[in-house]
């Protein structure tokens, strides 16, 4: 998140702020609240941002998960006498991650590998939201986007195992693969931010996909997947 300090008009990234004190002028950071542009302290601005994100993300959850989150919100109010938006937002991310993981497992049981791919994309986007504050999560976000690329190159089919058996269809068909430019573009952004070489990215691709996808028996080997994906990626020079 980029923030402009209203004291000195310097634009600060998250890693340039310490305890909400400007790295440039050494004064408390004040910024402007979205909507009415009212000046607020940095802590308040971050709370507003978390509140807005919570409202947006809750709309995408099933009703049962929204009710679960509201119970967490109520318990926090009862315990502390107020809400702490950053902690609530973190709790919501945990709920969302559990939803995606459950959807992924259910899709594998059904043999719906396109559904599994979409659940993994949900995890990738969740990591993307968290990556700004944590370089390790940025690396995990990159690894998961590389995983999505590998799945897409194998051409996952919708439908369950029983549905495909009726038509003698395979769960994957590489000739019908669709490598989306949006996923590739985000992957390249993460490679650039981490400053990875081709060899380092290939090692991450192999390690992550060997660990997470080896049981799916996809037609393209990990090596073949990497050879097809590499021309679309941009690296730091070895």
C-alpha cells in the first residue's frame, strides 16, 4: 500500500514506515480518508482500509462462513470492548483460505480438476492480497501462480469422473490448454519483485509442483510444463 504523508507530501511504501512515523520527516504520518478526504492518522487510515476490504470480501463468502465471521466479530467486541479491523481481516483471510482448501479437496474427490484449479486460484489471489507485507508470502504467491500455469497447460476438464466416463473423456487434455495472460503477467511481476533468475524460478516451479500436484497424474510432466511456460516468463539475468 502506498501512502502520501500529508505532513511532508512524501509517498511512502509499507516498508518505509515504522510505528506510523514518516521515514522522511520523522513526524507522525497523516493521510486522507477515502471519500470525504478528511485527514486521519495512519493507524485510522489502515483501519478504514481493513474495514472496506472486510465488507467487500464478505460478499463473496457462503452464508455459513459469513455467520462464522460475525461470531468472531461479536466475540472480539465482547472481549475487548471494540473491534480491531486488522485482526478481523486476518481472521477473515483464514476463513477464506479454509473455504478454498475445502473446495479444492471436494473437487479432487469428484474428479473435477478445473474446479480444483479454480480453488487453487482462490488461494493464489488470497496470497496476492497478503504478499505486500510479507516476502515469504510473496514467494508463496509466485509458487501458487506457477502452479496455476502448470495446471492450465495440462488442460483441466470440468465435470466429475462419473460424467467423463459416460463420454470416455480424459480429465486433462493438453491440446485444449489455455494459459491466461493475466496469470502470466502477475507471475512475471512477482518474479521481478523477488529478483529471481530463470534457474531460481525453475527450481521453485519444480519444488512446489512436485509437492502439491504429483498425485494428479497430469499428462505433461513437470519438466515439460516448465519448458512450455518458460518462454512466457521474464527473469533477472543469471
